[in-house]
């Protein structure tokens, strides 16, 4: 039996009348990330731990974790209790609560940086990092690594993106991941103009196999940046606190000048952070940057409880173990069925793709849809996430469901799977 989505469809019909695209961005069907849309639910009623229930009452084991924020588990009792306690004391107040300082102390200590600046979303802090770099260096160009995603601000886009101008992108330079020689050449050709190099700690682009840094890559990048007065920004919005609680620069053995955090910072309470080295603190104080909700206390209190819980439970080792158990199980089924499943990236943030003879990903898309219709929420375009509430039993249940989905996909394609 596969899931039916009558109430989801009704709710989507209502939504599309009053909300652009019904559900906007990649979480909705319009961007084409969830194809066929008939396989996917659109709205939930509630979530707990690692599971969510849609408006039709279907239950899903969720390996997208809100695309990152669910890190201790949905409705985590400890994080929610800290938030509730702070709600009773005040949230968005004229003067910030002292918990902002408590949070900054905890965070800077954990990630080995000298200061922390809080905003709401990932894009807020990547934008601030660019502004600080430009102000400090007096230079304008930004080096990006292809397949990047740093938010939706115009400076992150390409000129052909709707709503973006050519002028918004004219200071962008592009290099390939793990290509030190290409980076050297780009720096040489633009020597007087480069403010910063921004990259995620490993290449976790969408729709492509994810790539870890080659031996010595980050150390070479660090040296090139130092030698050429370029600010090194690590965008740890997605991978932060999933590989290491000390920041992914520490995990890969180098030191960023600026590092951004967001998704796993407060288990879904809305706060992001830019952390930096002392030499950039004065610039961070000078560039005008603030927002109506940026000093609200509830997310800070939740963040303190969240990071404390992650630390006490050795969370990153758990993510790695659960990710490995799941992907090993799926690779075993794939091996038995002769399905060319490729798993890439670190186990804590695994990316999957079924290789296809003609180089598209229709078989992969079909397998993922069969899994979703049976109660395992994975996606066909993005890395996945684990959380602290996941158990080996839950992982094994997911392997069983996804293996059944794989068998259905194989049976639908005798022309590909001849055995
Ligand atoms: C690496 C990275 N940078 C930046 C962002 C943007 O964060 P936000 O959507 O919170 O603005 C994301 C979001 O997925 C991300 O994964």
C-alpha cells in the first residue's frame, strides 16, 4: 500500500490561491525538486523526533530534518523547555537579554573564534561576511567555488536569475572545487581586486555527487589567502555542528577568518551566527547591519540548550554512525539488485544518486518517489541529514522501506535491469 494525499492536494489548492507557488522555494513543488509531485506530501500537522505526519495522517521517517535545522529531534524536550523558560522572561525586548552574551561565549569557545554576531537566516550572515571583507580590504571581488549555494541575495546569484542584475554579479569570480592551480591563476589575474574567498567546507552542491577536500586543499587555500590579503570565509551553514562541534574548519585542519552557522545552531529556533577572528572585529562593529528580530532571546536560550545537548551526547559520532548504517544498508540492497547507487559526502550528510546509462537521474527520481510514498522522506537533489533522536531500529525500518522502493523501481524497468 502506498500513501494517498487527498487532504494535501486540497490544502495545496487553497495555498496556491494565497501564497506564491503554494509553498515557495525548494520546499515546494514549483522548483521541480520533488518530481513526480504526486509522490510527495506538501503540508504536515505535527512532527516529533525523527518523524512527521502529513495532513492526511501519513507518517514519514524524515531524513531531510527541515533541510538541516532538526538536529536534536523535532520538539526536543530539553531545547523546548529552555525556549519556554525564556518566553516567560521576555523575547523581543528593547535591550537584549544577557542570554545573548551567554550564547556568544559558549559559541566562540566551542568554534575557536573571537567574536559572534547573530542574525536570523543563513543568507543574513553570508551577506554580512562579504560586507565585512569588502570594508576591511577595500576590495570588491568575491571568489566562489562552482556548485556553491550561499543564500538568495543578489550577490550570490547569476545574472540570468530572475530579479538579479548583471551589475549584482559583476564582481564574482568562479573556481572549481579542489582546484588549487585554478585558484592561483584567478588570484594572479585579479590580484588588486579580491576581497574574499567563500566556500562550504566540502562541496555539497545539489544535483551533483558531493566531494570532500583533497589532501592539503584547505591548507593550500589558507596559504594563498594569507599571502594575498584575501579574507577566507567558510560557509558552515549546512555542515556546521554535523561533522564537528568545533566548526568544520577545525574539522578539516585549517582556520577560517570568518565562519557562518545557522541550521544546526538552535534545533529550529531561528538564529544564525557569523563568528570571526579578532582582526575583523572592528570592521564587524563598523559595517551597519541589524534587524528587528536579531536579538530576540528565545532562540539564544534554545541555542544554548541545543549546543549543550549536542556536546553532552557526542552528537557528531551519532550522526556518522546512523548515516553509515543507513547508507551501508541501502548499498547492500543496491548491490543485490544490481542498481548502481552512488553514495557521496560524509555519512553525517550523505548524498545519493543512482547512476544512469545516459547520465540523467530519472531512475533515481523514481526510486526516491517510491520511498516517499511508503513513508521515508528523502529527496532526489540534496544531501540528507540525521538527528540525535534517530535510533538503529528506526534506521533499519527505513532501510527496509527504501529497499522495497528500490525493488519496485527495478521491476518497473526490465529494459534496464535485465536479470
Ligand atoms: C551552505 C548554505 N549557505 C547558505 C544558505 C542560506 O541559508 P538560509 O536559507 O537560512 O538563508 C544555505 C541554505 O540552505 C546553505 O546550505
